[in-house]
C-alpha cells in the first residue's frame, strides 16, 4: 500500500494485480529496444533487463468530507474469454481494500475515468448469480459522453475481441449500477468536492477524464489512461492500439504533460507500478518523471 498527501487530502493506492510484460502489444512503438533506451525508467518502471512493469490498482481519495474511489480494476468472476489474462479472476482485492481501511460501505463516491474493462470491474460483484453494486452507498460518477458512447456500442454488433469484451463489461459492470439508480452522468469538468474535480483528457476514449486534486496550495493529477506507462513521457506520440483516436490521445499527452511540467503537480499514474507517482519535468522536446 502506498499513500500520498496533497494538502488536507490523502490518496491511497490499493493494488489488484501487477505484471512485468513487453509493451509493444499495447503501445506498438514501445519496443523493448526503444523502452530500454530511456534510462530514467530504471529502477521503478522497468526491470533491470528493460522489461516494463505495469499495475492495475484503484486509488482512494479522502477529503475532509468525502471518500472517493477512482477506477475499480478488472473485478472477480467477469467472463472475458477474449482476454484470457483477466477471465474469471479470483483475487483478494476487496479484502485488501478493507485491510487498507476502506470497507465497501464506507465509499461514498466511485469515479470511473473511462469505461474500459480494467477500470469498471469492481463496480459490481457476483452475488447469488446476479451482478450487484459492490459499493451500495456510493454514487457512481460516469462521464455522460463516455456512457452514451459505450451504451451505443453495447447495442451494436461487436467487431473484434476487444469490442466483444467491452460489450460484456458494459452488461455486467456498468448497466447493473445504472439500473440500481446509483449512477450520476456528469460532464467532463464536473466538480466532485471543494478539492476534487474532473478534467477532460479525451483521446483514449471519447469521454476520458482525469482527476484533479487541489488543497492548501498543493496539486495532483490522477491520470487514468491518457498515459499508460511513463515511457510515453519521453514519447508523447506513442499511442496505444486501443486508443479511440490516436491523434487526439497524442495531442492530449503533449498538452497535459506541458501543463503539468509547468506547475509542478504530483502525477499519480493509474497503471504505473513501483513508486507510481512523481513530478513531470521537461527534457529537451519531451519529458521525464522525477520520483
């Protein structure tokens, strides 16, 4: 478990799973040789052999009044035959969340930066053969544009393995909380509390957002998936093969990295393993992370 303080706000990382894996299956330009050439990625974000580290984790934001869970990982029991690594998982995430001090009933807000399979899974859990909300006392904040896009996709015929997984996850991890009346569809600049707000970081998906924290003069940003791995700081044009709009996602990275480097915010990566957070600084025409 890791945690960070931003003024009066505390952010805690709770890991569902971690992996060491080549990245070029996700980010085609991030070949092993290209990643190995970025020396500052060691030791936190690549192994000594240069193989990237990734993490799937949730982040709990505690303000003086709110307890907000950002992104809910893959989840247990999800039928994902087109993604065998995540098919019907049985992981102790809820136990680990409780051990960190966050029982499901204590969460009052759930934020999904976007609705991909590895960010909505624990929205629900399987109980007596039915998908029920995992956080029954929470309001689930979903971007309106994001929800409407994936709702329309779920009503269409899936065209590939990833699309098929997205149709399945909308049905078991999104629609049940919507049908339970727990969803608030919000705009991409929605303010959650005095300290926490959403900021648009579109491109990876149509309505992707990141989460901004400001308290007592300190700032932080939880990335979501506009950036997957710190190697993209060195190469903002390295888009993933699941980006909805690769041109837009690359523009978002360049623009957002420039802003963050200018203000010295703490950046907490949603898939960054190891130390997970740092501050972005300029390096030539690109950027790097100081941890």
